[in-house]
C-alpha cells in the first residue's frame, strides 16, 4: 500500500496533519464540522487490524503539535488493542437494532 500512496502524492507521504492518526480526533471533527465528511471503510469491520498499525515503521512525520504519526490512536474503550476495537465494530454491525 505505501507504494500506491507515494504515487498519489508525487513521491512523498501526505502532510502529517492530514494523515489518519486518531479515532477520537476523527470522531470530534466529523461531529463538529459540517465540511468534514468521512465514512467507515470495510476494513473497520474485518478481522485484520493491520491498516491501523504502522507495521513497516514508515517515517510519516510530525504533526504541527509535535506528535509523531504512527499507529492509529484508539479510544479508551478498546484496551485490547486494534483487534478488540474491530471486534466491537463487527459486533455493533451485527447487533439486532442495526
């Protein structure tokens, strides 16, 4: 996947402040900005959590705040890590009210 990303960005990763870093920040943004529209990609409901981790240790840079971009930061209710986080998403999708 990184090779495809680099082709889309003229050989460089996108600006660190534009990269997906935090579930909480994304949630806050879509709930408080009418111009920020996101959708959950199918990977959020599959058993493989690799897309949430920077397994290759790619140098994705620092945000303006100084925070490094690496693994996606998960919410506190997912203490079991990315696999637990995705399991909760699958359970919610399969819940009777849905």
